[in-house]
C-alpha cells in the first residue's frame, strides 16, 4: 500500500479546482473510492488595493492623538484562492516597524492600535499592510504617512458677523446667519482628523 503520492511538473491552470481520487481494492476485488474536496491552483499574489491613514473616510494627513494609530484599506482581493490573513506594522519610514511590530490580523478592512509610547511629533508615521492568500502568496503596501499635530488653530483675524444677511432685532427670527473667521494652523497644515 502506498500512503502518499506526489506529482510534479504538472501544468495546472490558475483558478481551476483539481480533485484527487483514490481507489483501494482488496484481494477479492472489492473496491472503495474516495475523492478529495479539491485544491485550487494559485501561483499569483493577491491584487493590491489602497491603504489609507485614519480609521475611515479619506486618507488623513494629520491626527491629534499621540497614543492611537489607525488605518483602513479597500480593494485587496484574490480571485483564485481568496484571502487568508493580514499583517500590519507602523514605522517612521515606509515599511519599518519601529512604532509597532508586525501584528497578525484576520481578513478585515481596518485596524487600530493603542500604543504604550506616544507617537513622535516631528516625524511622519507610515503604516504597512501585508496581505496573504490561501496559497501562501502575499502583497504589501505602505500608506503615504500621517503626522501628529497637537496644536490648536490660531485665529488670524477677529471674527466678523455679517449684518447684511438675516435679522438682529429683538423678538425676531434669524433667517440666515453668516460668519467668517479664517484660521491658520500654527504647526503643520490642514486635513486633520481628531
């Protein structure tokens, strides 16, 4: 009896499911056949999507939290064998893990980590995501980075209320209220998330 058999140099088509059947017969010619549940040939890595800084929405360039780092992603997939798992890390350079080391994830579209050490104020923080398919292939993407900004906006001029729109009389209803107050960020810029 042969307990295992290995075939090599086969020309398998990616995405195609292949089955193995084994028939065992005794000396009286009584036979039983068993069929596997199949295996899908997959010799390509997952298709990479977009990795965005911040927990949701558009890619964030700034955040105020020094203890939490988040990222979300879209359009990572694998048509042949499907996605198996993910891994992410954060660093002060693309691909590095000096902020937090590689951490396993189930297949998801976002992750967040609470850090023991505060995030640095003077560096861009990059998140790297590694996505594995069920055939062991993987693809990796790094975000464009996020900076920490803990300064409040600075008022550049006094707030002005417009008297040309609406009513400011006693016992009346304001139908339109308009105000203008330009703000200047003292440290790094705009596009911030809380």
